[in-house]
C-alpha cells in the first residue's frame, strides 16, 4: 500500500539492548524525520534526512543512530536502550521543503 | 525559528465554526505558517499552510493578518472527529532541512 509505514507498532525491550525502529515510505519523498513524543514534552525532533546518505541531528539525538542508504527507508536505532527512551516514536516524510509532512502511525516503545 | 503562541484549550459546539488563533509576531517575510493537528494517539496530520494570502482547502481555511503577526485556522463546521490538539508552526531552517518544531498547541474539544 502507498504511504508511510512504521514497524513495529509496539515494542518492549530491556535496558541495554539494541533496538531498531523501521520507517518506510512509498512516495520517494526526499525528506524524512524522526520525532519522539513524551507527556510533558510534546513532539521533539531526533534526526532528519534531506536525501539518501544525508542525515542531520535534531533537538534530541543522543542515544540514537540513523541511516538512509535508500530513499524509501529511514531506520532509527537505539544502540543501548535506556528507560528514558520509553516513548512514542513518529516518522514523517516530505516531498521537499515547503511541503507538508506526512506522519506515520507511530511506534510505542517501552524500555524495562 | 519564529515563536508561536496559542491558547491551551478551546471548546466549540458541533456544527459551528471553530476559530483557532495563533500569534507569531517575530515571523520574517519569507516564513510560512503551517497548521497540523493530532488526534489522540495518532500521528500529526497536516492541515494547511500559507505565507500572506488567505488559503482554503477541503479541511480548513487559514486567515493571515496583513502584518503577518497572527493567523486564524477556521474549521467551518466542526464535528466530534475534529477534537484534537492543533499546532501552529513556523518552521525553522537548520542544517539541511526546514524543520517543524511542535509546541504545546491548542486542545480543541468539539461538544455535542
């Protein structure tokens, strides 16, 4: 199906484990973004990418790694998960600057 | 980034117009105003954006004052499904992309 999909929808992991959240879009949008949403903090930008092989840090990048080898995929990896990374993670894409973002349905991650 | 100010909450009767205000007094001449909304537990949804002229689409209308220091999002006939948090955003440009910074938004509750 066309659109932007995130997987998994729900994930429980243990402290110290590596976990990867997937984001896939079918529009060949140049720009992709990762946000996290916590109660009391709203949506905060983690990383973004302007094109394949181009990534930049956002507001809260510590503890996260991204890659973008293909235009359609933008995985987010927590190298060693901590409880403070328990959150809802949203991926978004945009055709180009000045266009609206389309967000995925989110991944609810719990680190125990 | 131009800072935006929105009321934390508003109520609207079903079937009536919902008018959501936003102040962005530090906006610069070439910065757009974007509106998004987030229905509980879902990813944010793009609504509309504009520069200086009023804009209308199938979801809403955007009225921007002549001095561009404020704007109003209008949902002409609010329904219960329009209950959501509405975000007014003036994207900043850092690094390689224009980024959305989400504030606290306005919680709109449409009452039956």
